C-alpha cells in the first residue's frame, strides 16, 4: 500500500505540474498552436503495453539507447540496469507514467482555461494584478470544478493502475514497484487466493471512493 501511495502521489503531482504548465502555454495565441496540441497529446494515444515495451527497449542495459547516449556524453562509465535497480526502479516507473498520462490532464485543464472569460483576466490586469496573482485569484478559482473532476479521475485511475508497471517490472526488483493492483493479480492468479484478492479489491474501491469525497469536500469548500 505504501508503494502504491508513493507511486500515485508522484504520478498525479507530475501530471498536474506538466499538464498545467503546458495548458497555460497552449492557451496562448501563437503560430502553430494546433500542431503543438497534437504533438503533446500523442503519449496518451499510445496503448499502455506499447509505451512499456518501448521504454523497456530504451532502458535495456545491453542495447538500450539511453545507456548509449549517457556513455557517449561521459555521464556514466558502464551501462546501468535501470529497471532492476531497487533505488531507481520506482522513480523511473513514475517518470514513464507521468509522460504517458499528462496529456489527459493537459487537455482537461486547457478546456477549463478556455472557459474563463477574457473580461475577467483583463479586469485583473487593469487592477494591477501580476501574472502570479492573476493565476492564484482568477485562473485557479475559475478551474475549481475542472480541477475537482480531473484530480479525482487521475488519482483513482493511477491508484489502481496495473498495465504499465506490470509490463515494465512485474512489481520488481523485489517488491519496490509492487502496486496493490499487482499484489491482487498475484494473489488471484499466482497463489489462487481468490478470496484475499477479492477482499483487497474491495479495500481499493473504498479507498478510491473516500479519496473522491475528500477531494470534493476540500476543493469545494476552499
């Protein structure tokens, strides 16, 4: 459970950081904006298994391009076993999941930004608000409903996520990337403890339900 909480917190935080940053960028008027929207959306269009296999190839210690580039730059002396390193496996898996999932957050926040009236933004500028004040007192309040829905969906989705992590590490090395979803799978189909797996699934459902209630209460009363 602790691994799952760390994984979910890291992935969701990364999604909202990069999603908000890119949404604010793509909300501006500049040449080629539609092209960049398509480019930044591409990671979300690839199936999870394809993304996992692609990064397993990139990070392969024998023929992976990532080690090759780092060695050419002189940053490492010998190839590293990225996904089999207990200290690196979880951060790398989190980084890959951030890359895979940020487009959904970006598009939802971008839709919310476009619903904020330009008159309100202009009024804030006339009143002397700088960019940070405008973001805190105009943009974020205008995105409150979108943020609530997006935060609930993203947290629940990645709290129970399975595919990417299973294909990348199968929960290893050891149990360093063993999420609750992987534990449920192993209990059910490796150990044939279907009762334990079903009980764990119910617990996951209750946790996700409570997270949705907490998020909604906090954001609606903020």
